[in-house]
C-alpha cells in the first residue's frame, strides 16, 4: 500500500470497554500501512478492553485521555463499533465535544457499525446519509439523517466527508475508502490549529459543570448484554 497518509495523525476514539476488536484493529493497521500515525483516545488513561462479539478480546494501550486530546492535532477521526462501546462513549461530554470539533473543522471521519450512536448524540447526522448496523436505522432517522443499506456510504453533505459501513464483513471496503479519503486531507496549518484548539477548549470549559450521565453498560453487563453485537 502506498504511503498516502504519511504525516497524518488519525484519532481512534473508543470507550475503555466494549469496542469490537476487528473494527478497531483492521482500520488501525490500514492507517499504519498507509504511513499514518493512529492514536487511541479513550475516556480514561490505561487500556481499552476490546471484544470479539460477546467474548473479551485483547487489551490495547490508550495513547491519550479524550479530555486531554486536542482536535487540532489530528487529521481524521475513526469510530469503531461494538454495542457497549458507543453506548458508553456517548455519555462522555468530552468525547461528544471532540467529535463535534473534528466535524466542524472539516476533518474526515470514518465510522462503522454501532459507531454512529456517538454522532447521533453529538447532533452530527442531521442532513447526512450514512449506514450502520441495522438496529441504528431508526435512531439515525429520528436524528434527521438518511439511512442506506450499503457496504460503504460516502457523504459530503456537511462540513466534512463522512465514511460509514455496516459491519465487520464490510471492513475491507471500509478501510480502502477510509484511507483514500484521509489521504486527500491536507495537514492542518498552525493558524487553523490554534483556532480549533481555542474553540474546543472553550466548549470543554462549559461542559465541566454538566452532570455526568451513566451508561446502561458496565462490567456486569458486557458479557451478557451484547446480544446485538456485530
């Protein structure tokens, strides 16, 4: 694979528990093979526990806590699936704000399976066309988006390009489209980076006083309630 992502840093954002392993590792490897630098962001430092459907998979080191990450430092956003993963992530204000900042800065995003739940929470699907795991269809439509049952959906009807896919079986096509789109993105210049960072910090400061929402999922539920897993 050509090094079309040389110099690019891609944020992989997931919760500390529940991401679908293949939907994390295969896009991660695709970014690396294309010369990019992937970084794992999660709500808490330490590790992220992945799952293979209902069973615990490997643990992966977290590069940075989401609240400490600057959207200006990244050239693209990737959101893996897994049922519990976005169900938790969408309750983390810093994660929702990070996604908003990346979209508003015009940076491309690649999202698969249950990953669009975080976009729904962030109000980022209105007027967009995307695909997902089928159970998200109603959520996406209720949030003002259009849902398509296709292997890969590329949407340009917004501030950024949004690449989405339905499930692990779509990963080969998803990774190809993701790398191609990320490769079109110029590295953010210093002036734009400062503007993005300042706006993001202002939004985070406003969020600090908001109450923390809880997720339906916790360690007790992860093994028994991922019935809708990819």
